[in-house]
C-alpha cells in the first residue's frame, strides 16, 4: 500500500472545529482514487495532511496517514522533506504560482532533480529534458530555456508535473490540477496522468469539484461534503447507483445542465455496456 | 422567426501588438432573437471576450456591422455608445459575480444605481429594485444587506438582478457560473433558463461547453477568432461539424466519456464496431 488513510480527522486548532471528519482510503501501487467535493469540503486539507503541509493551526486530530507503510505522525521536518518528491508528489490548480518567474523553467526542474537525486548539474539537465519529453512538451530544448510567463497554462502544468515526478515518486496528488485549463488542455493533462500511471505504475489521487473529471481517471471515488465522506465506492457504482442525495445532485447537474442533456440515458448505458463486453 | 435583438455580421477586430497586429475576430457573425439564449464557446484567446466587448462598444471593429434592437451602432461615437449603455438596452454581467459588487454598498444601492443614472426618482427605483429581486427569486429583506453578508449564489443573483433592472433586451453573461460551486451552479443555470421566458435575449459566453449546453438554444463555437460553427445546441453536441467542435465535445468531461477514458486507461482496448 503506497498510501493509506484511516479515518482521518483534521481540526482547526484556533476554533476547535473539526473541518475534516473521517476520510479513509487505501491506495495500491498504480491505482487511482478520486476525491470530489466543493471548495470548503475538506478535499484540499486532506491532500495537505498527506503531504505534511497543513496550514498553520490545522492538525490531524485523530486517525492516521501512512505513506509507503510509514505512519507519518511522528515524522520530523527533515524526514517529510525526504518523503516529499521521492515518495509522494503533488500538483495544484495554479501552476504559475509554484514557479519562480525570473528563472528559466528548465533550470528550476533540473534543480529539483539535482537535489532529490543527488546527481551532477549535467545529469540533472539531461534528466529534466527527458522529463519534459515524458510529459509531452513538444520541444523540450526550447521550453527548457523559457521563462514561466512565456508558457501557456497547460505547458506550465506539464512543467509542474515533470517536477513532481522528477524523483520517481510512487504517488502523485493532482489537486484541481486541470480546473483552470481550457477543456481541450484538461483532456490532454488527464491523458498524460493516465499515461504516466500506465507506464510507470504511478498511483494517483485526483481531486476535483467535477465528478466527471475524477470518474475519467479513477477506479474509486470519495464524495466529500462539509468535511464528511458522504459516499465512497467503485466509480461505476457512484456514477450509476449513487445512494447519497448529494452524489445524486452532482450527477443530476451533468444530466440536466451538461452535455448529457443531449445524450440520452440509452447512449450512456450502451457506451458502458459496450465497454463491459470488451 | 422572432425579432433579432442582436445582429452582428462580418466583424473583424485587430489589436495592435508589439511586433505586429493580432487578428482577434475574423469575419464573425452572430444573431440573437428575443427570448433566445445563445452560447458562445471558445478557449482562452479564441476572441469570445473581444466579441462581447465589441458588442458593448468597448472595442472598435475594423470591419463589419452591429445592430442592437434594430439600431445600427457600428459607427457610433463614444458619446452615442455611452447614451446607449445608459438606456440599459444591453447589459453585461462580468466574469466574477462574487467580486463585481461594491462591498461598501447595500444591495439596494447597487441595484438602483443604473436607474438613478437614468434620472429615475429614488422611490420609484426602490420599487423596481423590489420587483427585480422577486424576479430573481430573492427575499426583499436582502435589500439592506451588504454583499459580504450574502452567499455566493445570492450575490450572483444580485449581479444578474442589477443587469435586469433596466429591462434590457439583451444580457451578455461572461462566464456567469464558473465561480460557483455545484449546488449554486445548478440553481443559477435553472434561473438563467427561466429568465429568457421573459423575452430577454441572452448571450452566454464560456469556455465550458458543459454549462453552455445546459441552457443554450444555439451554440456558436469560436476558434481563433472565427465562428466555426453556429447551430442548435443539440446538433453541436451530438453531431459537431467542425473539427475543433469535435475536439471540444470529445474533451468535455461527461459521465459517458468517463467510462470510456477509464477503460482506455486500464489498458483495455476500446473496440469500435
């Protein structure tokens, strides 16, 4: 198990309020779990607890998190630093804010490689170029020498994914990583995550407010609302036999106000049916 | 065919840029009838905001014609545009409804502002503010609140109410639901769907085909400044004719595509018969 959450509760120590009340899941190597919820549902805090970067005054008040079999509650700052990047990596919504605007992106990714993999500058540079190719940046050499402002949102997110997987982590957390992107670019990034998962055995935690995004990539879905897990199960069960009212609302939103408005239930069912016969 | 509230034809817009000119709109045409909702969909840089800004007289086209409520406005001077905007025939709802209300003004003050500009008496303006609140389904009690005391969904309705208070023939909504969460988005779309029953023409601009498809009668797809497709919403979704529209439909996350993607991801080949 590369990542295990057991009944994780997160408390705001300033107010004493528990803002996440019971999130549990097991993530095997190469598996993908999705967390769906609104802003404020606790999905980002849950991710942050896994990365050891909870904001000040927030703490895991009960339950536990194990990364690669290790309980993280007793980790020192130094041990967390060693874990992040090499075992677990993450990408977030606004890629530009995670890059230094005045340093070329290639140098920034090479620096991550150099520090995490303890290799020479030249080897780090070569590895960064390889990574750029693996995240399907069209011209790695060119991008290497560009500044963040010269790249589109989609390209920046590819650069951040390259940095996140630079030290070959086992888990990648993508927290609303495609939300700010155009839908065609979102599709490419989701494809890329799927490709990395298939080729390297990377396990994924995909977090989104959109059930359909999560459902594209993940085998298991957790629906969070106001800090509580309202429903959790295999993706098809959540999509086609939702039990909780809130999950039904998320699905109804698509059926009534999404493209699905024009795709009859028969289309959807037959599509799924076809797949089951494969 | 009912009356056209907006008729745009052959619109060309260039922006001056360092190192040349950017062709932001290329012979774009779009018409919207009374009571009709038209979705304009496109990615970043496709020209959709330029189209909205040109229709509002904020950007000058290099070619083409714009007719609003039967009046040709293409050659309007700045003063004429200002007068037109004051009449409140066309209203514009900004991208971020949560930040487009003055935090220091009560709901009532924000709502009546466009009417006071027109010289309408304060008492009459307040009566109309109450009526428009009712139209967007909000409690009259909210009139004396500040934006900070309202939920995101309520603020969004106030912004739309402020646009409606002048009885516009045309409302242009730029990404009106993108900043809302699911529950509020459903309510906002429901409410926008009802609006046009009052005869108001809506132009709904978005990068999100999903939310546009949810309420639009027709969808115009903008790609690199060109309207590459302008057909009934169902046709665009079910049978897109332009290559870019096809890519857009294919990319949109839907519950149906979810299963297909997951199968591909799990290494199962999806056989097509």
